[in-house]
C-alpha cells in the first residue's frame, strides 16, 4: 500500500496569508499583488532548493575533500621525483663540458666525469702497479690536447682483495719508481699518495696514485699523463702540453670518488 505523505511548505502559508490581507484591503495597489507574486516565486524557489540540498549537496561535500586530498599528494610526488632525477646539475670538471655520474654497483663506489670522456674496462693493467686488476678507466678525449705532445690522459681504477695486495696498500710497490707522498682524505676515506715518473723510447709516463683499504678491498686510483718527447716530433708541429691544466682535470675527477 502506498503511504500518503503530507508535506507542509512554510512558503505556501506565507502566500496564503498575503492573499488574505490583499482581499481585506479591497482594491489594494498593484504593489501588493506584485509582492504576493514575488513571495510565491520565492516559496517555489525555496522549496526546490530544499529538495535539491537534501540529495545533492551532501554528496558533493563528501566527494570534494577526497579529490582535494589526492591531487596535492600526486603533485608533490611528481615534483620530488622530477627534482631528484632531472634538475640536478653537477659542477663542471672541464669548462664548457657537462658532467655526468658513474656508479659501480659491484665495488660500491661512484664518481663524476666529463660527459665526453670514454670508459674502458680492460687494457690498463700496467697503470695499476699494486692491484693490476682493472675496474674502469676514465679517458679524456684527445681533441682536448690536439697540437700538444700529450698522448693520453686518464684516471685508471683497480681493486683487489688478494691478501698480498691488501697487506701493502699503504707502502710503495717494491721494485717500482714509486715514491710515497703523504696521505689525503677523499669523501671521508683516507688514501695513501704515491707518485712516479718513467721514461721509455721517447715517451714519459707520469703517475699520481691513490690507494686505500675499504671493507677488505684495496682500491687504486691512478692519474696518468703520457706524453712524447718534443724532439721526436717534426719541428713546430706540437707544443708542450699544460701539465697543471690536464693534471687538474684528472685530480678533479678523483676528488669526486665516493664509497656508497
């Protein structure tokens, strides 16, 4: 059975009252009629709004906070992700050349290098006097020193956990031209410094070597400047390379070495 629902709308009572007053006033002015008409409109409008508010507004109010809470969270996450992966700018090691990062997950270290350098993983055992185990070499492009007697410039990194190596990480390699040159700290780790310079068949190999022992592994970083004797070139074809400048580039790369 359908239940009959009786709804009392306050606005209708007001309209009835106004119509009664209008009748009592005889031929009242048109302003009274307009007022009653206006009141009728307001009553209808009020009734419609009341009906709408009871079904729509609460639903809208419930949904809006949910949307508001989700949007800022998404924006913040996107912003953080973007800043951590795309907006970081590394200091330039070589003026005018952007810097990129290098991470070695096997040995747990990272460093920064000029973008136009190349990476090698073998063939430089001879520049690792103690470890003789290549990990990676950062090689400067020859275009940087074209027209000079510099043949190659690189940072060569080796690592070894062999007991015979780890026991001697802080002393010059026996039978080599190495000379101890104190210690230094790079990113919190203490390194022994060794230098050597050797000549052979018109070539000179100058090395500055850093060694440390980290978690049972000896790490060896060699800065190499390999140059040719000026007398071996046709007169006027090359000039003496700037040892301070190119040595500085290699030193700047080594200074970014960090254990992860």
